[in-house]
């Protein structure tokens, strides 16, 4: 009899333990999500295609107001071409060495020569042509790349009123009021406030 009672007591004890475990354990265990797996907010759409606003005279050389260098490559200017050059590019008539909007760098380690205007220039230049751009009504966005530099991105605003005043006054030089301000990624360099003044050429 004692053995029977002991057996009943043992069964009751084990049953109680099982119920206690069932009460403590959640029905669906919570899973921690690694931080890297949390979905990041969607980034803005990538710039694609080539678009410009017609009949805006933006032609000229936009000179940086501060030195920008990637190794031995120094940014000389951002060039914006004529309406005819924009139209030709967007119709598929493209050169490998020129675009209606592009950046030009000089290799400061290359030899100096005197050009036809009597100015000393470096013999090696590197141009960054666009893979996409949007230009017009004060907006300027540009994406391009070059092997010696890497990816280049510009996102900024043209001060059209200041540009018109500067153009009317003729070719300008150092000290002129900036007409273009951009946030830029040039290779590894990130510049939140890069500005340019306008130069009409000689």
C-alpha cells in the first residue's frame, strides 16, 4: 500500500512540475533581431538620365573657391557647355573626352607647359564626364566617375540672379561672388559646402 501511495505521490509531483514549466515558457519564444538585420530607411532614388532646361545660358567655367585635391589631382573647374552641346549629348551624339557638363582636374605632378595664352598649365588633365545629370532652373545634379578619382556626385544650387549679374560684367576672377554651391562627393572626399565662381573664359 505504501508503495502504491508513494507512486501516486511521485506522479502528482512530476505532473505539477510539467505544469509549472508550461506556465513559465512562452508559447512562441521571442527572437532577438541583430542590429544589422534591421531594415534601413529607403535611400533617395538614384539620379538617372540626362536632362536640362532649354535656353538657359549657363556656359562657362565654374572655378572652386577652395582647393580640392585627390592625391596629385587638383580640381580646376566645372565646365558647363552651350545649349547646342546639351542637345547633341542628349540626342546620343557623345564624345569620350567632352560633355556639356564635366569636371576637369590637373595632375600637379606632371610637367608645366605654356599654352597659347601664355599661361602655365600642367600637361596631364583628367576629366570626369557624366553618367547622369539634371541641370536647370537653379538645380544642378551630376554623377560621374574616373579611374584615377572614383565616383563624383554633386548636388547643389545655381544662383541664377548672381550668375546673370556676373555674366553681364564680363569674365570674372578670384574674389568674384560665388554663383554655385554644392554638396559634393569627389572620390573619398565629402564636402558639404563647396562653392564656385563663374569665369567666362578668355
